C-alpha cells in the first residue's frame, strides 16, 4: 500500500476565492448594518432624552404653578375669614399711615 500525498500549496481554486469573497462581503454588510442601527439608536435615544427633559420641565412648571395657586388661595381664604369672622376689611391706601 503506497501513500499518496497531495500538496496544498498550489493556486487557490475559483471556488475558494468566491467563498472568501462572499464571506468578506457578508462581514462588510454586517458592519454597514451595524452602523445604520447604531445611528438610528442614537437618534432615538436623543429624542427620548429631549422628551424626558421637556416632561421634567413641564412637571417643574406645574409644581411652581401649584405653589403659586396655593399661596393665592391661602391669601384669599385668610381675607375671606377675616371679613366673615372678625368683620375686618383691608384698608384703602389713603387710610394707611406710614411711620418712619
């Protein structure tokens, strides 16, 4: 029984070049798709951050308006109670004497 040796150092065949080219194209395509998806993800993330910041600003403005409303309501309530219970009223400007 004789041994048969085949040398692998010969010219690459057309089939191996084609498969190598397809693999390289596949990886380049994957990288391209990866960059597209990453760009879309960054854009969506930026939009979400902007929306959250606007929501936070809206909540802060709403809280400030609630505080102002409570102050106004409290002042009106106190004025109403002083008129109702004590019969007092707010003096006019000409009735007030300012001492220095």
